[in-house]
C-alpha cells in the first residue's frame, strides 16, 4: 500500500498453462517453469537487456525445499534466463530475493516491486522482474527427525510428514482450509446446491474460453482469449513431446449430477467436495514492471498501471472471507466506488468461499471470473495472484475496458487485492 505519486506499470506479463497434479509438469520442477515464464515476459516486453538495467528479481514460491535447491530460486532463474537470452551483464548481476505470503504470494511479488519502484533513496528501482511459481506435484514427504546433539550428520528417529497437506492445516486455530470454507459459506447462507452449480459454471466458462483460445493458436485470427498464456513444450507420460496450450484441469465432461453426488470432504452437511474445491496444480507466471516515468522516457510501451494493492485480515476460522475487507480497503485507499471496477478476478479457493465473498461484496457475476476460475483451472498456490492479475489485464484489453481488481483469500486469515488500469 503506497500513496506515492510515482506510478508503476506492467510492461509485460505471461503465464504458463496450469497443469494438474501428476499431469503436464509432473517432471518439470518449479524452477524450470519459472525460467519459461520469465523468459517469455522479457521477450514480450521488447526491452533490450543490454540497455535496460534490471534492478531486482523478485521470486515467489511456497513449497520451497532443499531437494531441488529452490533456496537459490531467484538467482538461478535469473542466470538461466540470461544464458537463454545471451545476456552477460544484466540479469546475471541483478540481485534477487524470494517472498512469501501463502496464497497471496503472487500478489506479494507485485507489491514488493511496487514498493521498490515508488520508493525514494537507495531502494528506488526503475525496472523489476517479478515471478511466482509452484509445482505442487513435486512436494515431498518430509522426515521430521532433528539432528542429534552430538553429531551434525546423524538424525533422531521421527515420523514423516506430508509437506503439501501440512500447509492445509492451521494448527494454532485447530482448523483446516476446507473447514474454513464450510464455516464461512454457512455463515453467509450458501448451500451445497449453490456450490455445485457454481463449480459447474466455472468449468463451463473455462471450456468456452478454451474453445476460443484454441482458435487463437489454430488460425491466429482475432480470437484473443487468455493472451497471457504461452505454449510450453513438455513430455507426456508415454515420453511423447507435448505442446501445452491450455489449462489442464478443465473438465469437458463435467455435469451437475456428478457434482451433486460427490461426498463432502468433512462429513455430512459439508459444502466442500472434490468438485467444489480448487485443484492442486502446477505452473508459473512472470511480469516486467517499471517506473512509468522511466518507461515513458525510454519509449517503452506498457499494458497497464498498478493503481494500488491491499492486504487485510479476517478471523482465521473464516479465512475465505479475506477478499471482502481487502477489496473494500483497496477501494477506500484509491477513493473509488465498486461500480468503477469493470472486471473482477476473485480466486476460487472453494466454491463456498467464493460465493460468500460474492454475496458480501455484491459482485456482479457477469463481470467476475468471466473465463472460469481455480475450481476449473487450478490453484498453483504461489503463482495464483500473478496468474489472475495477468489474465485480468488481458481480458480488460480484449473487452476494451479500463479498470480491474484481482483478489484472493490467504491462509491464516488474510485477503489480498490489487487494482490495475489499462492504458
């Protein structure tokens, strides 16, 4: 949150198609996905790396572990992309750091860049690359044994713990992420039928968008849907080369009867089922951000202006309510009315959670998540905030609209929101 008069612009943004668990990217580490996204964002920006200094690289990832040396994520990605683009002195010398705000990490990488670019003094930056990445398919089973006191090389006996599922519990408040959605949904009067119908709508919207998106790749005509997506070459389970162009989790055979017959995850009467929850997913997104005056001075075109961002808190036991105060606080910060916003993207962590937010904010469904959401596409947790911001920017441009807000609930009882304005 920064009321400085300096403005921050998104010069370019790109995201991979989202892969489902064990799917497209089962053997492609999060770092590799990030390399692809950062390279694409730089190419889309059109900047000359020999002339435009990259002041910092900001990375976002949640499930960092030592197996793939992801503690070195921002520097590794910068150096690898520099090699791919034959850049010797810019990206390789840009300092980097990894930031983390659970489900809001994709917003945090933009917020950190925003703060550096609008700062005065030694922290001032003109050009930053932000990216966020996650491969949930590759999260590990962790051995919890501590090192023994008398030997740094030996470990105590201990059980193992599921690194992925550990994050879905909030032990301090004795709650689970799906439980928070059940509680919040029931508080706001959401029914199981509402959740099933909304999940069906999320898939149907994503299916329709993908049909139009396919026309874009097939004949290059004016079918500019999900322009933030770029194709990724990978290998399928049989070892065949695969060109990935769409989000893998979208179910073309989805039907309401099937959704209504799924068992609730937390017992009879629950609102959350495997069909009304976001999917465990893999993918990455990246953006090139600049000081607007710097971009104008150097004749660098840009997609959008970041008007501001906001992080707010709620009771952790109704974590999914987070977008409600985040959006309201952001609108107040920017002296805007909700009616000033042309499109919204609100992450669909759970149908019950989304519907509660929709109800409390009075969001018009016809201008919210118009291409489907995480229930259909997937929620590659760290990357989601940047993914939905990228999709929002390009959808605003496609429709000839001006202002959008992207938002998400955040584990631990937070909400994040960011406002963008098309140039």
